[in-house]
């Protein structure tokens, strides 16, 4: 096409028709500019499409992380609820329930004292934050949801740290300093594994009676009930917010046409 314009330009110059040549020259410039603009538009469209595909992959990975968290939050809530019930059972012994079943006391005692910290699965979110790419998430509601969950997790972590401090001072110290825990842990392990591990050594009534005389230990179980109940409420709220965010991501992904 450009060879065609050059031929016309040469003929016009040779014939002296300058005005006509100028018109063709302007047309040629417009054609070149239009071609450049179209090429830029195509390039911009392609980059936007690739960026949107990248965002989609991040959203899918975030959704996977959140679904893992929902399962873990559900599990932790159930486990902590069972330990709250065990703490109530132990306090009944402190309040005068006859010590007829040493294994029952032992199970609920160690069940309360055995706990794990909840760790949030936020690998994709951290990747976005650390790389400075959080802005790739175009949906502000989703970004706000991720920040909400982060703040909820930080608050819950602080409460777990406080609970750990209470456990060490009010449960672990009096328990470890008063009795021989070896037969107790063996007996507990045997019970929770259905006999697959541990053993059934005899439990010393005198040791358990010593524990029941320690008011600090009783206060430890009371604090455990309070702290685990507080954190369970946070687990439930965090799970609800996470489920809401998963629904937002599902709607965002469903509305995309790649």
C-alpha cells in the first residue's frame, strides 16, 4: 500500500499537482497514525486480557486457601468445644464430685491441657502483599474482605498468646510440679488412640487428690473455659466472614468471560 502511495506521490510531483499531492500525503499520514493507534489498542487489549487472566488465577488460589481455612476453623471450633466440656467436667471434681473414676479425671485433665495453635493459610494473600501486587485484585470488596480476615486473625492470635500464658502459669506449672505425669500421659494416650499407643499403668489416687487441693489449678480450668469460649466465638465469626468472601470470589469468577 505504501508503494502505491509513493507511486501516486511521484506522479503528482512530476505533473506539478502539489495541492493534490498534499492531500494524498495527509491521507498517508492519517493511515499510518491510524495503524499505530490500532496496534496500540490491540496491544493494550491483549495486556489487559493477560492481566485479567493473572488476576483470575490469584482469585482461584485465594479461594482455595480460604476453603482450607474454613475446614480448619470448623475443626478447631469443634475441638475447643470438646475441651471446654472437659474443663467443666474437671471443675465438677474440684466442686466435690466423688473421685470414683481416676481415668475419667485424668482424660479430661490432659485433654484440656493439650491444645494446638490455629495457623491461617494465607499463602496467596502474602504473595500478593510481599510482591506489591495486591492491586491486581480489582474488586474492592474482595480486597476489603481479605484485610478484614487478616485483622480478625491478628486479634485471635493475640488472644491465643494470652491463653498460652494462662496455661503455663495456672495449668502446666502446678500440674508438672505436683505429680508424676508419666503414667497419666501413658493412660491418656492409650485412651485416645484406642489402645494403639500408650499403656494403662495404675493411676495414683493420692496424686489426683493433691491436684484437687490446688486452687490455682482450678482457676486455670476456669480461665481455660473463658479463653477458649472467647476464641471459639472469634473462630465462628472468622469462618462466617471467610465463607462470605468465598461467595464474593465465586460471583466475581462466574461473571468473567475469558
